[in-house]
C-alpha cells in the first residue's frame, strides 16, 4: 500500500492510513471538493463517517471500501455543502447521527446525538474526543483520536486548514471567536506532531501551522 499523503480529488480514489487500532480513509466528493473520512475500528469492524457531504453513491462505495457497514455519521458543521448526502446515507445505512448541539436545528436531519465540548464518541474499541470550535458556525465540532501507538489525529471540518482558520466573512461568523477557540482548544492542547484532516483540500500538521498564528491574528483571517 502506498504511503498516505492526504491528497484526494473529487470523484477520484481514496487515500488510506493504517494505524494499529484504527484505519482512516479519506475521499473527496462534490463540486466543492469536500473531504469525507471513514474511520474503521480494527478490533470490531465498526465504522464512522465524518461528513456525508455529497454524492451518496460515491460515499456508499467509500463505506464498502472498509467493512461495508456504517454505525455512525458525524456532521462537523451545518453548512449545506457538508450535509447534502446526510439524509440518504443515514437512511441507507441505518447509522446513528451526531452533530454539534448548536448546529443541530439547522441540519436536514435531526441528529440522534447533540455533541458538546468534552464529549466522547466510541467506535468499537476506539474513542474520539469532541472539541467545540465556534466562529465558522455556532456548533462546529472537531474530533480527536489520540493514537496510543503514535501521534494525535484531528478532524477539523472547516475550522482549521493549511494556512489559517476557516472562513469568517459571512454574517453571524466571528474570526475572533474561531481564532480564540482554535488557539485555546487545539494549539494549546495538542503537540506539533498532531495531524490535521480538514473539511476541504490537503492535510497539514499543527507543527507546520503553529509558527503562523501571529500572522493569522494580525491579518484577521
């Protein structure tokens, strides 16, 4: 298997990262190059999909690249480009759904679980920590997998990307809030080896981004 690099294109093949206890798959769907992530517990085969963004048939095939069954779907935030396949994927799979509590009312499907900061999700024998990141939307959430045999893996939705935080130019968004949460709840908690899996485009690490925090604050985006 080729080395994981984190670069995918819409409609193209997925990338796979194999950890001791978890397999992470990444694919891109839709015209906005949305990333979807499939996490598979090695011990039980249970699977979690992060962001049923678009192109339900592609996401169904993506789920089949793992064990074929889907036990959960997490929506990182309420924006429409991240939820266009949510209703269809949930009906097809029978998976339980979850999202940040403050975004739940805006979703096309009410989540089975409303997540708050500090919650923990379990996929088989694997646990993920929930980080509430406000500013891009009110209820944006990131998921953290602290690999006991390696480094931390952080799924940030549209709150953190290579080169900066997510968009905060629309009404109701707040750069100050997002920057404060990303700084306090991400950069002040996790080390430089932490791998960042964003909602669009290529991956990064906290070590690559940390030296630029001052630049982001100064420019305001």
